[in-house]
C-alpha cells in the first residue's frame, strides 16, 4: 500500500494508490534554533507552533540500502538482490557516471594466464605495498578471493582483453612480484584494454537491473539515521524535485568513494567529495588512517587527468630533462613499476634536483612512442586519446608531460574484512556498529594500509562489496519487521540543509573550496615536515570555520547545484581537517606519508592505525588501534615486517 501525506502549514490531504513499495510522506518544519516537528508513530502530524519552513518528507522501507552506485555499491546491491533482499541503491549520479568508470589499468588476480602465479604471492606484495599497515586477515581474504572474483565478473559480462589462446589478458603492474618478492615482476593485472573500470561498471549495472534492484538516481544522501548506536537508515534530498526522503532499513552499506577533491590537483571526479565518510563522522564514528593519501605518479601536467600505470606495465618509461630513464636510480629492480609512493617521490626528487622538464623545470615525461602504434591502439587507446585532448600530444611521436597528482585515499571508515563498520569504545578497538557497512574507497578495511598497489582498487571494491552482501545474509532475513524510526529522525540534517540553503555570509562556496584545496595541496603533499603540517592544521581549521560565513544564492530546492556543492564542501572540510591533523600527529615515514624530518619507518611506535574524530569547530581528536598482523587461517603465513625496497 502506498500512502502519501501532502502537507502544508494549514492543511493535510492524503492520497493512496497500490504499490509494492512502502512509501509515506510526513512533514518536518524547520524554524529558528533548528526546531523541528514530524509525524508521530501513528502518522498524526504534529504541527510546530513557531514560524518555520516546511519540508515534506517521503518515507521508504527496505531490507537493505546501498549508498553509492560505483563498483562496490553495485556489487553490494547486486549481491543483496540476488539473495532476495528488497534493496534500494541511492546515488547522486547516474550509476554509470560513478568514478569507477575512470579506472583504467585493470584488476589484480593470480590467474596465472601469462605464467606461474599464486594468490599468496599477491598477498605478500599487498602487505609489502601497504608498508605493513595493512591488516593481514583482510589481505588474505581479498587475494584468495581474487581469481574467483575475476571469473565471476567475466560471467557478468565484463569484456576482458584476451590472449591469443582466448584467456583473460594480464599485464605487469607496479609492486607485483613472483615468489614472495624473490622472483621477477608478476603479470597479474587483468585488463579490458585501458578502460577496465568502464567495462566493469557497465556490466555490474546491467546485472543489478536484471535482479530488480531499485535505484534512486540523483538523490543526495545527507546523513545516517542513528538510534542508540545502531544505523536505522539514511535521509536524502531528491535533487530533481527538492523532496526530502527518509529510507529505513535493517542494514545500510556506504559505498560513496573517496574525497580527492579536498586537493587542488587530483585525478578524482568533481563528485568525489567524501560524502559517506562525513556522514559517518557526523554520526560520531571515527575515521581511520586519513593521513595516507596516494599521489599517482602520472597525472597529465596542468590538467591532472590520469595516465594509467598500465602504460608503464606495457613498457612505458619515465624520463627527466636529460632524456634519462631515471627510475633505476631509485628502484633498481622494479624500476618504473615500483609502488606508486616510491615512483611519485622519485619524480619529485628529480624535479627538486633540477632535472625537471619544460620552461619551469617542474614536471617529468612519460615516453610511450617506442611501444609502436599497434600496441598503443590495442592496449592503450584511451590513454592515447586523453593525451591528445588534455596535453596536445601524439603518443606515437612525443612523450606525455606528467606530474604526481592526488589519486586515492587509503584511509576511510574503519571496517573488518566482512565489511562491518567498527568503532572504538573503551578497550574495545573493533566494536561493530550494528546495521552499518562500508566498502570501496570510502572504507578502510584495511587492505591498502599506507599505500595501495595499482589494480588492487577494482579488486577491493568488488570483493568487499560482495562481502557486505554475504555478511548481511548471515545477519538478517528478507522481509524482517522493523520498528518505527525515532521521532524527528533526520530533523538535524534538514535543519543543516535549511541553514545552508539560506546562508547569507560573505564567502561564496567556491572561494572556501579553493582555499581548502590550495591549503591541502601546499601543506599536505608528497613530502611533509612538522612546520608545514602544523601550519596546515592551523590554516585548514581557519578554512573549516570560515564555513560559518558561507554565502549561497539559490534559494530553491529543485536542481539547486549551489546548495549541493555547499553540502559537498562541508563533507570535504570534515575529511580535510582530519587528514592534515592525522598527518601532523604521525612522526614517521610510511608508505604515502613521507616526512622529511622523520625519514624512516618506526614500527616500534607507529605500526598502528590512526583513529580520528572532528568536532564542529575543527578540533581533531586522535587515537590509535592495532594493525592485525595475523592472517585469517593457515593457508597463508604471517608476513613479518622488513625493509621495503623495490
């Protein structure tokens, strides 16, 4: 039965039509001091006696919710609908516009199609790549599941490139080795030319539609609805209509991606604004390891667009101003296919030492022309096109100007290997938050630790998106009864939306965003030191608090991009503040966190996950939780820490 109350300040009318979806509407009135009123449990509307603005609220009930429709969100939604759960997938974008579509290089799995391989070797490389900050139980789970995951994707329709004998094509990728680092480079990355994310995302979306997942497209989720430490659902803004929607569910999966847009130069889409992370943060849950921000070695100079690591996997070479392939100096064995943090620092060192390219000597070059037009057309067609458009370069004849660019957030919402969100409560450093899951870049499982290996991200999103669905199946049953939401559930979120909608300060959203991005780029970059980070903490806090002076100009609710961008900026600032504060607190160099004043990794004091919270004034509280150094079971041996060299 479908019931909807159409409410204004003077009257209530109701209509009812038949529907399989339970959907009711109430009203929340926002007035001075963020007072709010809502329907009681019986459905009777409680009118506010004070003057306010009315926000009709449409209510939905599902077995499970998935927030985000990238690779991890679609895999979770697909898994849930396959298992019979009535599932809603809520996305601020049309699913195939999600940022997974931009993933180029491939997905790692020890298939052994191009030579001998073993998932344990893959796990070893992942532990080493994480600089021993990755949890070895989660790493074992991911790498052991990888071959089956790739074959499952193939069955869903992902059009992988093929070898001459028809097997899935695999290419070398950074940080991948044979025989626990003792052998040659592994050929482990399964690719669909250089558009693997595009192929994967479209295939998963088609599969989700086949299983009747219900999509709410272009809905901006504002916040989690929490009750007594349990997640009960979410509240969202329908951008097309301006309606507020509350979604009630037994289990909610956050799959909202990273927050690369906290930086000025990044490969992330403009929609990568850390929405799920900030929702969890506002709900009082901690973030984990936000100081570890990956700079991809090869962003196009001046544009930031990604040039896949697969270009070096196919044989591309990095050059300095002298035409020298310089990576042998920094990584004698792996050379151009060392891990991303190593390559990014190497490029930065070449520039610092005066061997940068161009009039300003401020970038390096990526040479691909020696691969030949046939290989470029077959295996790197997207890169060839991107270089032509954004750098004006014909890759068959000229090198591409490149510079390290913010690419990936290793940190995020802490979870266990089953996708359950965990928090810190007293001595319990891994207390499960009932009803809440996270997967993909918004989560910190942590399989990537201090540095993610290339082509492990597509693997991560699919494996742990599925893991969330599997765990929900163990904990819940389709159609289970749910108690009513708390009175005024979501009222604070609507009050915040109303405040920003009518904000009349002196700083437009774009000015505050630019201040944040430039501050993060300058004070929390590839190389860091105490003075720069301390100044960064102070400056980012100033930007954080400048949100009190924000000015919006569009007062409508229908397609109000000014309002949505302001909400996104609020989310970015939450993550930026915790990132720079966590970086300042960590007095060592590990993975992507490279301190010039603490050059070495310090396992005795710092082999631990950073946990952080931020308050409404930008003050960050820091705590720590242990790294899980033990694998899940005897199929994999513990990987002891040692010097990380390539």
